[in-house]
C-alpha cells in the first residue's frame, strides 16, 4: 500500500522510521560477490578475528544500499520521487556487523520549492541505527519530489 507524500505534504523536522532488518552472512557474501571487494576484513574470518572488531565487518557501502532500500520501504516517496540528487556528508560512524538489526531514521531538514511548477527539492538526514539506537552510518541526501498539481496532471 502506497503512503505517497508530495512536496506540499512535507514539513521541516518531520521524522519517518523504517522497520528493522537483520544483517546476515548472506548479505556480506552477496555484496562481496557483487562488488568484487574480498578484503580480508570482510571475507576472512580468521584474519578478522585478530582485528579490534573480533569478527568480519560488513562493507560500509552495503549500509548505504540498505539505507536506500529502507527509505523505499517507508513508502512516502513511492510515487512522488523524481530523482535523488546527491549523497553527501556520509559518515561511517561504527562498524556494521553480521547479526545487527538495523533500521532507518529519516528527518526532513530542508524544503525548497524552487521555480519549477513540477518539482521541489527536499533534503533528508538519514541515520542507519542498530537495535540499541546507536548510529552506524549517517548522511544527507536531497531528492526532487513531485508537487501535487504535477502529479494530478499525469
């Protein structure tokens, strides 16, 4: 079921959260296969056991991919997003580990109508949080979103 919101529906400070998703060994392996990144910190359990984390660390880039998937799962941009414009100030705050349950927190931090009658720009702070609420990754992304009149015209 779509919970699509249009440009006019967003307000500064509005917060949305996704449901949780547990990171699995299959996630780590599939991302290694997809990306070609077989660094020992990701792929060699014996090597990783001797690091400060004591285990393999899941690829940081997979966290970005999971965050964008969770963003879609929230559903508010399902029919209104035109294009993601940037991903900036992204920080890898803590390691992402197999067995962690993560969820996404999204806060609307800027709204700009611009001159287009069709779209406006929305800045969002994304935080990928673990089961205890600790920030694992975070950053800012902006998206062009349909204005209600443009959506009704199509």
